[in-house]
């Protein structure tokens, strides 16, 4: 067995490092852009007088970095070659996200809003698998061109993890001779609606509450009569772009359906595995950053005339975190490697439990590492002059979003006890 990373991957990491130093760092340091990353970051990023939305200047800076990365051939790395990408594998993406997060806060990678110079495009996979030729052209190519941005409208105020009981309904209605659907309901946590051109809105079109089938995805254009953003929810980690929304007699034609009528939940699951393994890698990288910064500080700080690092009360908690980071890194890389070696349709049955292990543990680990880093650094660690509070606030949400850790542990348990997956029926 060979656990070494491929040489071409290591070479690409070096290329990315050179690009960051030559193109991204100068942009980060120009025109006081560092205010978005130093102790002023939350205030610089958040328009508190406009619903807590991201400031225009902040999003402009992210777009400028994206354009530089796209011109250099990095931004679309994970996308298929036919869309200008490089067919970036899950293993390569996991390693890149891990390494980027290990660098700490910076314009190269800021996951508060899913920004990275090596982009993650879950909607590309979704449209590629489920979209019509017309939808692929409009939303994949339009997405890269910046003319289309799709928000994801699955969660509801009364129904979070259990989407099968959603109350949003769509019924058939023909208008002016055009067959279509009338949508009524409420949605919540629909990230990015302030810049979205469409909302991928999930609604029950048949079946009963609790049925996995019978839910359909509709691509509803922003500004469609009856679709309103009621409020942007202020969160632990600002700025916010997560609104509550109402759909009141919203009509769309049949052509707005994405995928197969009644199979919307299958569509929603079609890209979660790629998202979760990359998110796990980012959390792992951020946890490693917190540990390394704590080690460095403990060697430099000398209370009572002796290095802080001499104290076992400092050493042992960091040893445990460092050990968990190393073990988790092997599991994440191995799982990503396995994902690349099987058909997309087989991942749910064969690897979903391993992906959930990686994700829930990494998201928990980074919160523990950020908290420990604050403790090791003392008062300055608690301040905004260090990045640990920002890392904690950002990654804490991942223990809830993308599938709460309890949901992911439940998935692992189902595979472990043979209710799902390769062991199904083993104990019957």
C-alpha cells in the first residue's frame, strides 16, 4: 500500500501557492482590503443597516479574486473539462481544501461564504445529472458566466432535517394554455437569495407526508409574483444571507421542473457526498491551523520565566487534537480516494457512512481545536485580533447544516447495524 500523495498533486499545490503569493496576497493587502480579515472583519463584511447582508465591497473583492483564479485556470478545477474545468477528483479537492484551510484566514479561501480560488460547484453536478440540455446550457454555462445563480430552497421553518414532511405544496394549474404548477408554502435558510437569479424550490406534488417520493424541484425565477423574502436571519456568524421566504400562489410552467417529477429528494441527495467530504477537509485544515498556532504560541510565551509549552496542561490537550487530526486526515483522504474509484450512483450505498464519519467528526474537531486555541492564547485568543473566534463561529454552523451531526451519526448507525448499506440483512 502506498499512502503518498501523487507527485502531480504535490506539484499543483506548489503552483497554487505561487499563484496565491503572486496574485491573491497583493489583492488582499491593497486598498485596506485586509480589514476583511483582521480584527475588523465582521464589521467590514456586514452591512448592519441593510438586514445584515454582506457589504457590496466585500462581495466585489471575492469576485475579483475569483476572476483572477478563473483566468489562471484554477477556479473551475473541480468542474468537468467540457465546462472549462479540469475534472478535479475528490481526493485532489480534499487535499486542496485541507491545505488551504491550514493557511488560516485569507482571500485565497474564506468558507464563511463558500469562497475559494478553487471553487466547489455542487449545482454543476446536479444539473449535469438531472437537467435538460436547455437547463444545462442556461444554468451551468450561465453559472460560470455569472448570469445565473441558484439558491437551494429545501428547508422549512417547521421542518429542518426531515424534508419528507415539508408543507410546501405544488398543484397543477394551466394558465393561458400553458401547463404549470401553483406553489404555496414557506422556506427558510435559503442561502444566497440576495444575489440569486433562481430558487430551486422543493414542494410536495404527490404522495403523503413522510413519503420520500412525491417531492419535486422547481426552478423559480427571482421576482416571480408571490415569491417574497420576508427576513434575513441574523446568525452567530455574520454577515447573513439566509432568509425566511414565502411562496403564495407562485405559478411556474412545466419547464421549470428540474429532474423527474416526484423525485426531488433524490436530486437533493445527488451532490451531498462531494459537499460533505470537501467540507470535512476544510474543517480538518482549520483544526490543524488552530493546533499549530497554539503550539507556536506556547513555545514563544514565557510566563514565570519558562515556556508555556513546558506545562503538561498545555501539551496533552494539543496532543489529543493533533492525534485526531492525523487519524482523520487518513480517513478523509482514503474516503475521497474511494469515491473516485466508483460510480457516482454507488457512493450512497457503499460509502455514505464513511463520508458522514468524516464530516461530523471534522466539524466537531475544529470547534474543539478553536476553543482550545483560545484557551492556550488566553485573553488575546478570545479577542478578534486572533482568528480563532471567527473559525469557531463559522465551523460551528457545519455541525447543523449539510446534515446535522446527529443525522450523520444516525446514517453511520444505520450502516453499522445493517439497516442500510452493504451490511443490510446481515443480522436478519
